[in-house]
C-alpha cells in the first residue's frame, strides 16, 4: 500500500476531498519526523510508537580494500507496534 492508496481509502471512508486528506497525512508524517529529529518519541495508543534507537559503535570491514573501519555510534528511527496491532496481524495474516 502506498501513501496515495492510504489517501484514497481515507477520502472514500470519510467523504473528504483527496487534497485535504493528503495534506493531513503529509502533515502527520512531517510532525512525526520533526519530533524524532528533536529527540522526542511519538506514542500512538493502540497503533505503536515511533522511537529513537541508539546503535553502539562497532567495527566493520571494507571488503574491497580488506581493511577494518570503525563505525561510530549513531541513532536511528524505529517503529514498535502496539500489542493489539501485533495480535491483529498474527491472527489475520496467513503465513506465506
């Protein structure tokens, strides 16, 4: 499913114009992004949490030069689904 599909479905369900729904969806995504960039986690009850995870410093390999490189510690955005969300997927989606 793409952002356009989400906009279309919400527009059909609520009877709101696609342009208004798209602006709302994009504003939501921008707010989540800005909150994470500011170091704040975003908690959506019943859906999940957008959190910041810290990756520890580690040693990697540059295969082409056969040398080791130092990968510094860094933060990455992550999504942790709510238990209700996980259970819904477990119960409704067949294993492929």
